[in-house]
């Protein structure tokens, strides 16, 4: 599994619907993967990336609300838990796994973020604003939930054409072998779980 270059998978890749498993150990290889996740996120002009968006079934995500290396705050959260949701706010969201699609999504205004950083230090902090939105979006990913699952039927109708295009693209890449078979994807996930979860 070392030889596979890390890349962002797009809807309807099955790992995006997979409930990720808690990480039991962090080693040099996983640290390198997290580094590569930041690279991919910045290249794609994103502000957050969950491990299952790079086809890894592990409960961790990276984020940086500034979206630029060297700017803002780089956050790595392992085994996140969200608590004490307060308020509701609507804001436009997109997703690196749903390229080109955007819609306003209702999220809690503030919350408490618990989890671990890369050094194994406990995270326990109140977050609000844009960072709170990013964290809720990434946390959803780890449970196999996409922002399109949080839209009204009317909002979904507006995105239907774009979703269909992604579906057609995915199916054609599956046919040509650019995307591995469902069983190959599942066995790769099992290898990663064996190693880290
Ligand atoms: Zn996303």
C-alpha cells in the first residue's frame, strides 16, 4: 500500500460513505501521510481534508481556515469528538470530493472540539466561526456524511445535474480501471485498518 500515491477521491467513491475507525497509533508513515494531506488540500485550494477523502478509513482530519501554507493555523485532529453545540448559522460550503458544487449549509455556531494532535496531546477547545464550520464538515466525513446530505430537497435539485456528472465520471473511471474495483478498494481499506485502527 506504500506505492499508491495519495490522492483526493471524489463522489461517489465508496470510502466517502465509510464510517472511519479510531486511530490507535501514529508513526512516521502516518505523519508523512498527514503532510501529504496538507499538500493536497492546499493544491486544491481547500481549507479542510478528512482521511477518508484520500481513501484512508481512519478518524483524522487536517484543516487550515486560511487555506495557504505558512498562513493561518494548521490543525491536525486525531479521533475527534464534537460536543456542546451552540446556535445555528448558514454558510456556503463546498467539498474537495464534490468539485464545483456549493450550497449554504446549516451548522452550529460554536462547539467544543476534543481529540488528539500529532504529538498525542489532548485537544480541548471551544471553536466558533469559520473554523467551527470546517470542523463540523470534516467530522461528518469521518462518519460517511457529505454536505449534500444536509441539504433540503430543493437545494439538492439544484445540484442534481452536477452530482450526475460526477457519477458518470466516476463510472467511466471505474470501467477503465483508473479507479480500482469496489472489492480492491475494500481490501485496501482493510489493510489500513489492520495497520492503524
Ligand atoms: Zn468535504
